[in-house]
C-alpha cells in the first residue's frame, strides 16, 4: 500500500473552538486515521514542525502527499515548496484539498493563480460524477450530496484538467470544477474541493472513499526511468 503523509497547517483547530469541536486532534489526524483504516501507511506533518515536517527523508519515504491549508499559505518556506514540487515531478502523488487551491505547491505546479469565487453559507452541494470510469470514483453512486458546506464558484483559475472527475452544483446556483486531475512530470495531482474546517466533511465515509481511491490513483506506478540531458550515445545507423 502507498505511504501517505498528511500535511496540515493545524492553526484553526487550535484557535477556533468551532473547528476544534469538529476536529479536536486536527484535520490531519482525521484524514490520516481514515486512510490508515483502509490499509495505508500514514504519517502527519504540520506547519510548526522543523521544515514543516517535510524533510528530505520524509518526502523520500512518501508516495502520496495530502495537503490542507488555509490561513498560512505564505508562511510555507520556499525551500520546502521547491522540495515538494521536485518530488512531484519525480513521481510523488499530491492530493490538494479545499482551500489549498491557494497553496504554494499547487500554484507552482499548475503555473496559474488558482483563484476562485466563494461565499460562506450553510448550503447544499451536489458533487456530480463527470468521469464515471475514473478510478477515483470507484464504489460511488452518481453523486455525493453534502447538506451544508461553504460555497465555491467559477471562474476557477486553473488549467484545463486532464480529467474532470467531479463538478459541483450548489443550492445558491454556483457550479465549480471540484475534482481536477493533472500530471506534472512523472507525478499525479488531484484537487478535491470539499473540506471547509467548520464542517465534518472528512468524517464522511463517501469522502474518505474518494481520498482512499485518490491515494491509490496518485501513487507512483511502474515505468521506464527518465534520464534528461545529453546521453552521449551515437544515433543508430539507418538501414
């Protein structure tokens, strides 16, 4: 099974009682525990740890990195961002959750602002499955319905996804590309919209199934070694 590191700022849970009520031990521990129950080897890392918990050794032992961020994107050291981006290009998977659309690694990898429209409100979201053959939606029905959540909306400043797995409709009328798959270098990147910190979304079995499937999809696969640069090999003679 893939080795997974779940990264979280771990700020809201310590500063906001409403968030602490939902995730008393942090969003990262909830996600890591859910993935561990499904057989993955998990660890967690947070912003306040040395090197944000993402040392060379940790990333070398990580098949898939899960990233949740919101309040402190700018506090992530560029050296660590470089390290994460390099590892994705080398084959590590990256799952980007909810407001981590504005995280440094995601913006660097996609090369666009990754901005969007949003508003707060306890409204229904229906995540329609728009690529029913994709392995990320294995075991799901036609849609995931979340009764109360924060609202995101288009335009979403990202490149056209390689595959659009979910498209959200919200009670207020917004639509949003909520499940976007990309390849960057040898790595796979999946953006998944649900997960505002004041809602118990990561406690849901269907959302946990998406994360489990996404880890399996994003984990490095078997392929030929890629060697860039001058091979210093003569071209074969034509026949």
